[in-house]
């Protein structure tokens, strides 16, 4: 098959290699044209080197075109994969550390809460530039597969304002399926027939069937008595107990999307578990990201010394991207949960929002069956998030600080911890600290600097590290931990 695939953010350590390896596991796709692009020449070169070595070891003559010129990479592309993190670790640190001064304690900060809102402001400014290039130089009707967070906000902006056919892809639902299979005593999640619906990172397991029998009512008892999950998934179990449905997202993620579990520092520890960052550690994902970057620096020579990837071993990751491309190009059917514009799919959420729902991909395209109403409590939780997302998207597109402040005030956890004057000052601080990646706020940033300089300022807890912060490990320490299979 002859078409072009472009990966934006291809220097993103091992993720781009994983996606590319998945695609090369499909024999029909091994003759495609491939372009990698990034803003970091060093990371781009290293990932390209690994992937090119894998191609050659598998006898595939494809030569990856790696370039810092995004338009050149996008020229003629039929499929574009976006996996960028705008602002990198430098901006991510601001998303976590500035809110901590105001008492907002996040585990991840990439989807909702004030960290996710600001991440969205940076990301939307960038992806709209990507979309302009795609419209102008990519193949007509090109499909953008967005892996970047905040998933719903970026996908929403690309569809509504970018004018590009876009699907958002996430693996949270798949991880939850594995947990449910474990709780039910099954060996493989594929034994289950699962239907999820909601928002990205706030999707609900509406139906869980095994051999045609509905198993959803067995989940609460199963999770409460599970030797591991009863400790690692306390927030998710509590939400299941009170709403009747298990949430797809991790304990740490879910804890910062609602107003109940992280608003009192002295209570946070009882809702989380420190065996892994994803269970709720303060700034856990930031620590994980920093450590993995350190590990990559330390162990890259070891990756080169490892055997190349075997494209014929049948081992493919659970990421949806390669299966969607395979389905669209070969006609094979693939069912997964994708992020799409609602348009009535979930009937008690707004048409203009991004929902994560069951979809089918095949030679006829992508089909989105109608889900109907979410259970009322689940819809209420999602509805609050939808309005934060909408305010954030409109703020980012128009550089509107009033909408940005309103998004932060409406955010469940931010609003539970901070009053409006504190939120206004925090937004000012974050705009100034992240100005490099927020061109649409140039005028607002000048005014924010003046307010911060002239005061009076609300006192903050400068240097506060959060309720449960773990020290970052060095690359050598992380390598040792990985060797011993410790988080």
C-alpha cells in the first residue's frame, strides 16, 4: 500500500517507537512512506536511529524521513499522529508547582484541574498551527490521530477550529478492562464484552458482559475484596460505591477531576497509594516523566545494544492507532473506544463536546453507534467537566483571559480549594510563567505582569511540596529499580 504517515512529536522517547512498531506489524503497511518530525533534533535523531535499525533488521527497505520542518513532514500525508507535549518538562513543572502554592494538589495535571487547563492553552495554540499545515499540504481528507492531552480539549479544537478530521485516542479504558477481568477471575480482558461511554479519562463501564451475562453488579464487591485494588483504587471504588459505575481512569487521575478527594491536605493520603505514582502521589506524573527522561539519557546506549524489534513476533501494543489505520486501509474491522465529537451519540451531554464511546473502523470509514443517555449521576459528573473544557477551548482559541479564569473557577478541584481572587492571581502567575508557549495571550500577559508587580498580592504557601511528594530518582537509581521491577 502506498500512502504517507507522519508522526509529530516523534522524539517523544519510546512512545513514537511503540506506535511505529505497531504499524510495522501489519504486513500490508510495510511499504508506506514515513516522516518523523519534532522540535528537538537530538531526540528526533535518536528515535529515528532506533526505528531505522528495526526496519533494516526486518528487511524492510523503507527510509524514515526525519526533519525539523513540520510542513515538509506533513506534505502529502494521509495519516498524522500527534504525540507532542507543548512546553515539555519546563512548562509541566509550572502546571504542578504554582498551583501547589495555592493548595491545589494534583497527581497528573494534564486533563482537567488548573494544570490541565493551562496545558490545554499551550496545546491548542500549537495544534491549530498543525491543522493549518495539514489543510494546506497534507493529502485531502487526511486523518489526524491525536494522542496528546488534554485529549478532549485538543480534539475539540482540531475539529471545530482546525478544520481537520480528528480522532482522539487513549488507552485508559483498556487498562480498566484488564482490572475488571482480574476482579472477575478471568485470564484475559478479551473474554469480556465491554461498553464504555463518557469523556476521556471520565468514561464509565456501562456494561460488562461475560458469555452474555451482565457482570457489572459484581464489580463493587470484587474490587472491595481484591488484595491489590482495594488499596490502589480507593477513589475509584468510592465513586463506584456512590455512583454505581466503575470509572475507566486511574486512581490518581480521577482524584483530581472531582472536588471530593484532594481538597484537604490532611485527607489526601488516605485516598491514595504510593506503590505507583498513578495511584495519586502529589506531582506523580511529573516525577515519572522527569525520571524517564533521566533514564533515557542513561540507558539509551543499552537500548541500542538490545536486539532490534521483531515485526513478525505478533506482539503489538494495545494502542488503537495501528489497528485503525489497518482497518481503514485493509477493510478489516476494528472495534475500540475513540474520542469523537458527540453529535447526539450520548444524548444527555451537549452535541458540541468530545465523548469517548465505542466505535468501529473498517474499509467504509469510522462508524459511531448511538449510546443514548448516560446514567444521571455519571452524566452530571461529566457535564461539569464539559463546561470546563468548553470554556478552556474558547479561551485558548481567542486568547480570552476572562474565559480562562472562568474555566479555572468552574473546575471542580480548583474551585473546591481556591476562592475567586486566589484563582485570578494563580492564573496571572501561570500565564507569566508559561508566556513562551502562549502567543495568543500576549496582551493579557503584559497586564498580568503589571498586576503581579504592583500588588497587593494574596499570600501563598511558597515552597509547599504537596501532601505526598516523593523524591525524584536519578537515572542510575531508576535503572536499578527497573531491573528489580520496582516502580
